[in-house]
């Protein structure tokens, strides 16, 4: 065991060139680890609060010097001298220091990087890979070590691509029977083929915040048509080797109890949109459907889930926001069959693990996800393996902040093989 000697922090930039926080933890034996928290573009109404300075003279008000001060002046003095492996106690102290339900006093961007950095430092102190160390904090120790199946972001829309499409992410998902190296190759090859297909159609190949292509298409359905046609021109079999998925992020096209998408001249009711998704499902065999409806449209979620969840995973992200209370409501209403987990939505490592435990006991699919304003920190890759997630969403297989996580999974894949051979 080793005690926390110092905690410092600094302002760095995320993938969108917006300030975020990096925390640096030093242990009494000289072990050092750092972690940075991602920013957010599309935010649900029940996520932990991110704090910024509001000074228009610095980074258009988005500086985080106050948050850095919170780490150095408020959090650090309370944690110095504690054993670094007491993650639950450490996270509890920070939660109590903040004293609000949504981390609005200190900010999730001060608490989370410290929580992550301490976990990294303690793992290094024990000479363990981070995923193996984090696994020790999970109640069910018999969970198999595996690499989750990646959900590759191919097309970007909504707020992460300037509103070119209504839906936020069109996903390519290799079959779960594929080993991770093969699944990664499928994602990379398809991404490249999609670029060629867009160029052939004289469509732009500019990319959005999560690395997916952001063409302006006549309808959202056209995105699926291009994906389907591209896959059919390969040896891959849609619905067998690969599947399609969608992160609709419906909050972004919901207003006054109606939904507005370019596929329809008229605004859609909840029932209209459910029928639209049902048609998409029949046409393209959608495996994964995330945030298909507004986060307070509970009756609609329940109806959609009842209608298509036999073959399609209905996933809550903004709906549940890695929030235990929202998760419980979703379970009570039978609204979802899968949940997105983002530590940045809740604020600490241990809180994230607690939500996963409830979700797993309820039989939900676990999807560990990065955000659309990431750094190159690859903590989330180890975290996904530690919790035996079913899927990961790390964006497109391009851009450094995404590739760092996919590459880390490659390394973990080798580390798991080595562990099993010893």
C-alpha cells in the first residue's frame, strides 16, 4: 500500500479545443499517474454538472481555472495521506465535499479526473494493469475477462456535425462472435469504404466531432442505405457478420411534444416516430437503438421497447445519464434493455461501478462510452474491460482521441491472452 502524497491539476484542451482538467497524483513511493476528464457536446438533463469560469476574456468563457483551484485547494488537502487503494472512501469524501446531488459545487470536471488518476496510481503501485485493478472493486469477481464489441461511429449528425442529419450517430457493429482484432479491422475497412462511396457520389467526406463522416443527405434513412449498399459490396453479411445501430439523440429534434426530422414533412407524434423506427428495423435489421425518444417521453419509451426490443437493444443514454435514480425509473417502466455508462455523467469511478451493478442485475446490456469532446486519456478502455461491458462506443476508428482507446483495447487483448496462458 502507498499513501497519496500530492494532487495537482492543470488546464488542458480536449478534442474540440475546449479547456478541460488534467489531475496528477503522486504517491509516497514516487508513483505518478494522471487522468483527464472529457467535455460534452450533447448533454442530458440529469448529468453531473460541468463548471467553467465564465470569463469571456479566456476561451470564450469556457476556461476551467476555478476547477483547477477546486482540485488543488479543496479536494487535495482532504485526500493527502490516505491510502491510494481506498477508492470507495476517496470517492465518498469528494462526493461529500461537493455536497450537491449533481456535483454543481466543485464540478464533475474536478472530481472525476482525481478519481480516475488515483485509480491509475494505485494500479501502478500494485504492478497491475488498470483493468485488472478496477476489476477487484467489482462485487462479482467471476465476470469473464473479455474485450467488449465495438460500435463504430460511421456517420455523424445532430449537434456533433452541424445538424446535417437529425440523428446523432449511425453505427456499424460487428457480430459479438468476432474477436476484437477482427472486429476492429471490419470497422476500419468499412469506414474506408464509406469514404470511397461518398467520394463516388460527390458527397463531402468532412468529419464530425466523433470522427464519423458528416454528409448532408436528403433523409436520415439515406445514411442507412449507403451503409447497407457498402456492406453488400463486401464479403460481409448484414445481419450476420455485421449489424447497424443508431444513436438518435432525440432530445435534439424534440419540441413541444413533437419530433421534427427531415424524413417527414409533418412533425411527428411519439406514435409516428415509433412507427418510423419500426419500419427502419424491418428494413435494416437495427440491432441497437439509443435515445430514440425524448428523455421524459416515458410512455413512448415503454411502448417502443415492447414493440421491437425482442430483436433490437433499446438503449438509454440521456434517458438514464449513468444516474441510479433515472436507471431505476427506466427499469420500473420497462423502458430499456441496455444502458450507456459514462463516468463523466455521474462523477466518480465508484458511482459508475454501482450503476453498472444495478443494470447488470436487471439483465441490461452494458455499453461503456466515451464522449464527443474526449482527450487521448484511455482510462475508459480499461474500465470497459474491467466491468465486462457488452459493447463500447469510442467514436469512429479515426482521430487520436478515439484511436488511443481502440489501440488500448488491442494491448489489453494481448494482456488477457498472457494472463490466461500463465
